[in-house]
């Protein structure tokens, strides 16, 4: 029964999913489309966690000699009997996922690549006994799998030629050209860029890919996947038979990510269709080609959670699978104009940008425009259309990604605002002395120069909480103060209570969000009245603090109003 199928959380092996009884959303039409839109080399660029590796595993098990045809029983591709008869199980396949090729140095990353190719070559150990290979070719094959002290000992020249050599040996053994599948091709370049050996890695991969994909008479076709469309001048020089299928391409647009129909079917299979709207809010919103899709990683993880905990709230799954350094770099580089654009994005408004979809990694930091482009290709932004002059209308795809921006903005705020100790000290002094003018001046300047995270579409309580978090962060920077938030006091919970260094003194703050500037003063008065009516001051008086200042603070967008009284 469908409801008994397990959910493939973190499982990217097609054979395991099909044989071990996991739920599978059928993406086998990708096979048909690949063969219909024939190209010698195909690159699919999609954000991480959008099913690239599983699709590549599916391609492997379809084309590879000796495959189990029952893996595809009942799937879309099985109905195309002519195609299956001609292509299923007919080709040797080299399959590499480069997601683990990294290291702090070029030598360590190069060894990870050597080991990966060596282990893949070992899958074809029967080549040593093949009557179709000469002794010299068998010698070269041994070079691919050679070990020294338990480690692969392939030299640099052999490494560069390895994929072409292995495809040639397989062709000679089977009499069929080889299919080459390279998953996450750009991870080694990303890691190399981060760790300072980018040029060396580009040279290595340019040589390897050039031989394997450009001048290889033994290649049937190749498929590569990655996040970024790295420019041809970087590693695909002279590769004229190369088809790039990015997130703006309408071809194959439904094959990476889950469609609305697929998500509805998944939820119905587990009896949790009532959660569709919240899943849509959190994990939908990506626009690939002409199709809107959900992030598969999010959907599978959340459905798995809901099976056991039907009342579970949506969580940030995608953003927690790796760092979000791109957003951090983007916000750090943002000038005042860009910060205003980020605020508009967080508020749900589109931003129009001319994008560069073909970059090298070392160009990413050259301009803020390049970072806009990378945020788009890596899934932190998506597009809702293209203007007449070719600009993309960019938006944040969903609530989960909006949280990425919120978190990084808050961290940026702490780094930039709290680092200006002179102004901050003056603010603390004004706060301790009841200097309303000084407090308002600092907060207005801080709000004006920061990136707002106050979503205009959010409920008023959420907006109030954002200002609350901001103010607590500013006050808690004073090591001599004990700052407490949402503390039980009198007949309720005070927003903020501060025990200053003076053992006789203390401060109580109540915050309000105001819809308009005109209503801010009344909001402050209501805050003051609330402090008095609910006797929040009892908390401080119980600690023998009798010199008490109470603040009513109101915020509206990037403005604030402050009223102070002494109890």
C-alpha cells in the first residue's frame, strides 16, 4: 500500500529507492527528453537539494549495461517500449559525484578526485581479463587503479586523461560508446575558490573535461549537473557541442523539483493533504523555465515529520544543509541602495535586475551585480518574469529563504552596529539617564543605516518582535547590565527589564508597533500605562531597586518615538 512506503530522506540512490520500498516521484521523463533533445554534452544547473543526484543515479541505472529493468516497472519511461528496447541497459556508464572533492589545499582536493575516479575505475575490474584490450591498455588501466601504501597512486598525467581512457577501455570491451555522468561538477571549483587554489583546480578540470567531453570518440553522451553555470572560458573552452539547461530554460523544467500536482499526490498518499497551504508558503515559489516547483528536500523532510507529528510546524530544512555564506557576502557588500532593495524583497516586492548567468567563481565578488546573479542561480532568489529590456523580476521564493535573509541581516547588524562602541556607549548613557532625545537620535540613525527585517506583510506582533530583538541586542551589548526579555513581572510579562550597574536603579521598557507615524505618541502612552497597570516595577523593587525609569517606545518602519517617566 502507498501509505506504507517509506520516505527517502537523504537517499539519492535510485536502485535503493526502488528496491527497498521508498516513495518515488517519477522523473523518468527526463530520459525521454534527453534523447529527444539530443546533445553530446548536457549541463543542468539547479540549486542544491533539488534532486540532481537522484536524477543522475536514475540515468545511470537506466542506461548501464546489466541493469535491472524491473527498477522502471510502472514508471513513465516504461510505457515507451521502443525507447526502452533501444537504450535501456545498452551502454557502459561512468558515474561520478564530485560533491566530496574538497580540501584546504590543492593537493588534498586533487587526491579526493584521484580517489573518486580510482574507485569508479575499480568497478570495471573485469577489464583486466578482457580479450578486447591489449596488454598496453591493461597496463594503463592498472595505472588508474594503482595503490601505494593503501592510497591511490595515479599520477597527474593519468588523472587528466582518466575519464577519456576509461571510456575508451569500456568501449573496446563492450563495443558500445560510454555514457559519462558527472554530478555536482562545480563543487571542486567552489571549494577551490574558498580555499585559495582556484586557478590550479580550473586547469586540472579544464584538461580532464576537454579530453573526456570534447575530443572523445568513445563518448555516447555526457550529462553534468551543478549549481552555477561556470563560463566556457573557465573549464569548457572550445566545447561547441555543449548544451546548458539552466533554471531559465523551459526544457526539462519539471524534472528537478516537485510540481504542485506531485506534492498534492504525496500529501494525499500519507493522509496529510490539509498541510498543503503551509508547505506551499514555506517550500514552494521557485520558478524554473515555465513551471513553479517546490524544493524536494524540504517537502520530503517535512512530510516525514508530519507522519509522526501531525501538528508539527514547518522548519527550515534546506537552509540548514550547508552554510549560507553567499547571503552573508551579499549583505556585507550591500550599499544603501542595495539594502533598500533587500528590504523590498523581504517585504515581498520584486526587484528588476540585469543578470549575468555565466560567471567564473573569481568574478563573483567583482560587483554586487554578480552576487545578484549568483543568488538567483543558487535558489536564494527566483524570477516572476522578464521585462522588455531583458531584466529579471526577482523575488524571494518562500518563507524559508526569507528566514535566511533575516538571520544574516541580524548577524550583519550585530557586527556593524555593535562594533561602533563610541556611539553605542553614548546610547547606553542616554538610556540610563532618561535622555529621550539621545535615545531617539541613535535609534533613528541605526534604523536608517541598517537593513530592515520588518516584513510589511507580517502580522503586527511579528513586527513588534523584530524591533524587540533589535533593542535587546543593543542593550545586551553592555557587559555591566543584566538584560532580561519577556520576563514575568507583576501581573504580566514585561518586554525588557534592565538591571544596571547601579544596585539601586533599573529600567523597564514596553514596545509597541505603530501603523502610522501620527499614532506613535499614543502608542508610547499606552505602553507607559501598561507598565503601571500591570505593576511591572515590582520585579525591580523586590530586588531593592527603587530608582526606576520606565520607557514607552513606539516604532513605525524606520522611525521611533520614546516617552520616559520615573517611578
